[in-house]
């Protein structure tokens, strides 16, 4: 330890003598030539020995524990140049501070986190937005069937958003679902949404050869494609009116006896909606008209539309084997088993009260 100290003192002393000698030599040369000169001299002859010493920011790999972050940069790799000065070319730019708000005032402005949903539903219909199976916003489509929902003030993260619309008869569309990942301070636009039509029939059972009426609502002035299941599939085409209403009287002569399913989709400007939910009817020996329910189901109607159907099933399925939110605990207690969790018992209750 003592030897090292002595060695260091001699090194500084010799360096000092070398500097004095250099300037004396330069002085003599200037005196002899009586002309101006440009001199480049190293005042630290030990730069490059990989030992950080007095007067050096760094030396080789010896950075004295300094980093890009410590120098105020955003990150990166700090280096040392041949003059024992920090080389920051490998550092990333420092983060920019948020812009101050316009109009004065203290603090900083931070961009709001937003998700914007837009698309087509039915003229004047109510469009409902669900976040993780809970209703979070509603809006009305305009007379041209267009709707827009802006959801702001949420935290960044991963969510499952779903939308449905309700027609003038109170029938609901199938759900359209979007898994969304959003970072804080960003805006996500989900546009071009085309909500599927609603669909219904006028009979539970139709006498073979008689007419069954298929109807519903969609975006205005759209082409409606109706698919009827059979041994040979039937594809029927009609058009919705200014109010988005469509209707098709289907002759059942070519349908075989038994159960059938029907669904529909809309097309407008070369864009297609998803298919509606499928509903069933039976071809038999008599006509049985569908009667509207006189009262709402006592249980399992999770979204309070007086029906127990796939919308309710989807809501319950989301919470299957998950920790229930406080708001959904109240719904589960009133409408399902009431044990604070979603399991097969709850789905059995839904099956019992199922209306379709």
C-alpha cells in the first residue's frame, strides 16, 4: 500500500517535470524562429492506462461507476474516448417531460387513456358497451345507423370489450367482442364495427307447406342474407328499409320435417356484418305461433331484458371460476345461486329459465 502511494507521487512529479520541459522547449523554438506556432500537448501522459486518475472523467474501461442514466440520458451504453472523456454516443436521448397544459396553471399535462368504438347498428337503436362482461356505457345510433362511444379515464391494461344493439321490438343482437391491450396515455380507435342483425320468426312450429315469417332489424338500406338450415341449405335475400326493418315470408314446402335453424347477416358497400344468433323452428303438422312472454324470468336474467339467452350465458361464462367484482356479486346473489361464485349450479339455473 505504501509502495503504491510513493509510486503515484513520483508519477505526478515526473509528469509535472515533463510538462515544464515541454513548454521550455516550445519557448526556445518560438524564440529561434520568431514566428507563431500551433501546439497540441497532452497534459495527462497516463491517459489510456485503464486507471481513473485526477483530471480524468474516465480511463478505458474504468468509468468510475458512471452510467448513461447517471448523466441524465434515457439509457444506453456509456464509453470512454482516447482523451479520457465520456463518450455518450451510445446513450439514448433523455425522456421528454410532459407538455404543460394550455391556458397556464401549474402541473404537467398527461395524455388521457381512451378507446373509441364506432360503426353501424340500427337507426335510432341503443348500443351497449360491456367491459369484462359489465355494462359500462350506452349510446343511441343516429338515423343513418352510425354510432360512436368514447371510453375515457381508464387505466392501461388488457380488457375484453363487447357490444350489442337492441331493435325496436326489444330483441338484441349477438355480441361482437374485442380483446384490447392499451398503454397509459394512448388512444385506441376501433372503427368499422358492423353489428349483426336481430332475427325472429313468427312460429315455433310451422305446418309443412305453410309460410313462416322471418324478420328483424339491421342497418338501413342493407342487403340481408338469410340462411335456413336443411339437408340442402337455403340462402334467401331481402333488403332492409329506411328504418332498418326487414321481413321475408318463406314457403316451407321444400323443407323436411323436423327442427331447423335460421340466421341472417347484413351487407352494405361491400362490407358484411357477422351472422346473427341462430334461432330454431320446427316443420311439422300444425302451426304454433310464438307468444311474447307475459312476465320476466324470476332468475338468470343477468342483463334485465326479460330474457335468458346467450347474452346472459356469455356474462356468466366470463366470471366462471373467477373472483367476482363487488357489483356482480349483487347480481349473482339476486339472479343465480347466491354463493359468491359462478359454477355449474348457476348454469343449471340458467338452463331452467332459458327463453332464447
